[in-house]
């Protein structure tokens, strides 16, 4: 019995909704729903090997489907020739990669208003604990860069296929953009504040409401 036939035989649990990889909460929810549903599929319930990977790919759409296309092709080629290594040999590997690619585990992983160097330092602290593949971390880092850096990376001639190379090139671009901004920014002329102090030796000036008789010397 193949995977598709098994999928059609599980009528006890609803199939998971198609997922496009958008939204951190949706990513976890989708994977959890798939695993619960797969428990009712004889060929999938163990959640080992590539069968659950092939199955879950059939529920992907949009960006998630585009991301998973090379994985599906890799499984197909491996089936024909065992000499071709699998990108993700089992469900656990694929699950970790899917989360790394489409889930935002920490808002600090966005560059935001930070420099690329600062963002990269924060990203490395997180990525060192995940155990994810370099390619997945590279994609995650790229996706959370600012648009202005991404726009320049499109025209860059540097090889940014590896995370380290991407960080180096993105940092170089960011530094150059910041330098150009500082050079174009007009210098602001600071005008000293004008203070109205009464000179120490200034002649006495009567107040406006002073009456004439108040200025007369006292009678002897």
C-alpha cells in the first residue's frame, strides 16, 4: 500500500490544512496537526524515514512548496539511485529544517533598526543552539534582513550561498549604505543661545510701575 492510498484510508482524523510557511504559530500548528493525522496512517505512524517527508510535502503550497521542491526531487533521485545522499534522511531532520526556515523563534532575529553586524551577533547566539543546517540558517538570516540590504544583495557578485559569506557581504553592504547616508546628511549649524543678562555695572533703571515720589530722597 503506497502513501497516497494510506492517506485516503485515515478517516478518523481530519487532514491538516495546506500550509504556505507564513506565520510562526501556523508552522507549529501545521506540524502538530500532521503528526496527529499521520498516527492513523499505517505507513506513516512511526514518523521515520522519508515517507512522512513525502507525505507532508503534498500539503505545502506557496513559498513552502517552492522550498520543498528540491527536497522532493532529492527523495525521488535517491529512490532510483542510493548513491545520491538524502538531504533529510528522516522526519526529524525535515521537521527541524522546516521550523528553522519558516518559524520565527525570537523577534530579536529580525534586523529591524539594528546594523547587520549587531543582528548577526544576536543571530549567531541563537543559531548555535539549534543544530540546524547551514543552508536553513542562511535562508533564515537572509529573510530577516532589511529590504534595503536585500535589494543590494540581488546585484552583488559575491557568493552568498553559505551563512558566513552572506553575513560578510550583508555587513559590507550595510556599512557602505550607512556611510553614504552620513555623507549625504546636511550638517546642522548650531546657533548659540542668546541670553539677556543685566550687566554688572549697568545704570539703574526704574521699573515701569515706580512712582515719581518713590525716587525722591527722604526729607532731612
